[in-house]
C-alpha cells in the first residue's frame, strides 16, 4: 500500500482537512499494491491514519466485514465497484475496483 497523489515533502501523505461545526475531518488516500490483499491494505491504511501499528487497532477487521467476501467482491477489478465500511472509528471507502482506499476520520 502506498499513499497516492503524494507530496514527497510531506512524507508521502496527501491529507485534506475540512472543518464543519467544529469537527475536523481528515481524509487520506492509499493505493493498494497489485499483490497486496485488500483486507491487509485496509488494516494498514487505518493504522497509518491513526498513527499506530496494525496490531494496535481496537476493532479487528473480521469483526466488521467478511474479509474473504470483500476480496471476492473486488476480485474482478471492475473499476466501477466501491464499498464503504467503518473500521476502528474510521470510514473506509474501497474505490476504483479495490485499488484505492479513502480513509476518513473525525
């Protein structure tokens, strides 16, 4: 997984921050590697967004979604497919047929 549309001066992270009703929403985009399992990429993306290691997440991904079903859904590579799940307090949108992750926190 790599953070996409990265600015090298910012450590490879593109972050968009907006404010609404005193809430701050941080959004980061990640590109899933061709040989990387989607569920693993999701765990690492959420952990990176939180600034913790993947084993430090409070909610295991398997408590949120069936990882095998998620991989099968995106196995076709159909770029029109997308899905949104909530992992460890973060909204994760799987887009571009499973090749891009958009992780938002509030």
